[in-house]
């Protein structure tokens, strides 16, 4: 729970050939929305490295965790990459459209940014 405090339920745990696991689980997102995730350890070197890829509605995360021995004990270094697959406005803008500075375009960009924020906070 330390890595995922918003965890609600683990639905499935399946072993993988690399010694890792594939999980299906549910988290509590923004405004109480339940989000179902699928997570898989795509690379695993015991006591050295774990790379986990997880996805839910339009969001994919790749988390890399490196474990190092130090004189004081163990050190955990981690990084997370987020990818957002969000719908973009149907009309494609080209320089000849004169769309780039219009209020409608600014509104569409604002909506996309709001969706990214909501999905980030839900994930």
C-alpha cells in the first residue's frame, strides 16, 4: 500500500515467465471514480531492477525502480514516465486555416489539458 495508497481491490495476480507478475487492480480516483488498471513487470532483475508498465483508460505509466547496496543499507531510486492517450479535436489545424489563435482552438486545448489533469489525479 505504500506505493499505491488509493488501492481498492486486487482482482487478479498472474505469474510471468520473467519471475514477475501481471496484476489487475482497482484504485480510487478523483471524485470517487473507480479506475481499473492492468500492471505487468516487463523487466525484473532480483535485488537490482524492476520495470513495471501499467495502463488504464488513456493513461500508461512505466515505473523503473533500481535497488543499490550502500554502506548504510539499500537505496531505492525510481522514475515514472506517464503517457496520455487523449482524444484530440477532430479538425486538424494547418497554417492556412487561421485556427491557431482562435478562441475555439484555445477552448479545445483547455479541455484537453483539463482531461489530462483529471486522468492524472485519478491514476
